[in-house]
C-alpha cells in the first residue's frame, strides 16, 4: 500500500479541460496533487473540492509557463514545499489557428514556450529527480495533430510533433537504462474543451460535437495507459483509425488534403 508521499502528482494546465479531469481521476486514486496554471481562483476552487471529496492534500502553484525560467521556478517552488513528485503530467498547452503571417508572432512564440520549452524543461528536471529517487511516471500530452503537417494550424501541429517524437524517444531511452521512470505520450484527437471554442485562439475550427471525445474519457485513458507502462496512447477507435490512415498517403498529399479541410472548416 502506497503512502501519500509515494503518490504525489503535479499536473500543469490543471484549471480546465483535460487537466481538470486528470486531477479528479488522480485524486480518486489517492494521489496528493499539485495544481499548476495561471487562473488562481479556478485552481483554489478545484483544490478545495479535491481535498473535501477525496481527503487528499492539494497544493496550488500559480505559474505562467510561457515566462522565462517558468519550469525552473516551478520546480524550486515544489522543492520549497518539500513535496516529492512521482507523477508529472505535462498537460498545459495552447492553440492558435489561422494564417501564419496574420497571427501575432508573440502568440506563436508563447505557444512554442508552453507546448515545447516548459514541457521539455519539466521533463528533464523531474526525470532526473525521479530516476534518483526510485522512479515515477511522466505523461506528456501531445495530439493527433502531431502526426501530420496541418496548414493554418502549422505551429501548433509542429509543437505536438515535437512532443510526440521527443517523448517516444525518451521513453525508450529511460526504459533501456532501467531508470524506473515511465514516460508516455498521449495523443488525443478533437476533445470537447474550451480549446475547441476559445476566442483567443485566432480562427475558430468548426468541428461537430459528434467528432469529439469527452475530456474525461481522454484523461482516463491517458492515466491508465501511463500507469500500464505504454509509451504511446491514442485514445478512441476513431483517433486510432485516423493515426493509421496518415500512413497511407505521402506527406505532400496528406498536407494538401488537410489544407483543404482546415480552410473549409475555419471561420
Ligand atoms: N481539446 C482538444 O481537442 C485537444 C486535442 C489534442 C490535444 N490537446 C492537448 O491537451 C492539452 C490540454 O488541452 P485542453 O483541451 O484541456 O485545453 P484547455 O481547456 O484550453 O486547457 C488548457 C490548460 O492549459 C493551461 N494553460 C494555458 N496556457 C498556459 C500558460 N501560459 N501557463 C500555464 N498554464 C497554461 C490553462 O490554464 P490557465 O488558462 O488557467 O493558465 C488550462 O488549464 C493541451 O496540451 C492540448 O494541446 C487538446
């Protein structure tokens, strides 16, 4: 039986969407939690609910992961609290849709900073720490978008291609070295969260609700797969089919097809 100290999870992007579902599942499995995002009030509300409902300890760290040194500052804030993380979920991410040169450069830089830089730095800091302290789990949230080049969503898709390739390669590296650190990439397809309908994201992608999975289902499959030692999880049959489908086309043809679909589907 694990004590609470053996089960502490840090979840970035915990204030909403898939992240808010990750924390409910982890709390129900007895994990103490460290919730990270920018929205302090939402995090405090969730922390109170998780502690009351599941009797776990829940800490809140407010952080903008696009800021310089964000990952290092977060790591040190956790150390100062004396907490030992053995499950890290790099979930925070943002999406900007639209024509590349019309989107602001700073928005795109912010997307790269959160989706790639903060995720990589946190993975490095915690993979080292976990390897030195008896192992742990790291779940990096990529996307089905990472399997393809997507016109009008080009930087986002490229950040997720990075997360996918980085995570799968690292997973193999850590396993071959017997570090005891399990690293997993989760590739959701369209998921019903505010990311699909966020006025800050540039153009809106009109995706029918029937094509979306729930955040709960995605989070559940992510945690289950990571704890089961998988290096890669594509949740849902339709998403698995789409992932396989990408192998039947040349990259050029697939990009043309996606360009045409995304231009038609974006307002
Ligand atoms: N929804 C989809 O269709 C879909 C599909 C595939 C992959 N994903 C991936 O799944 C992950 C979660 O997305 P979601 O759909 O749950 O989106 P969401 O509902 O928009 O939630 C995004 C989370 O990231 C946090 N976040 C955003 N910018 C941040 C920053 N600068 N610093 C710290 N936290 C930040 C947000 O919190 P604050 O605003 O409070 O900071 C929020 O908690 C992302 O990595 C996304 O790329 C989503």
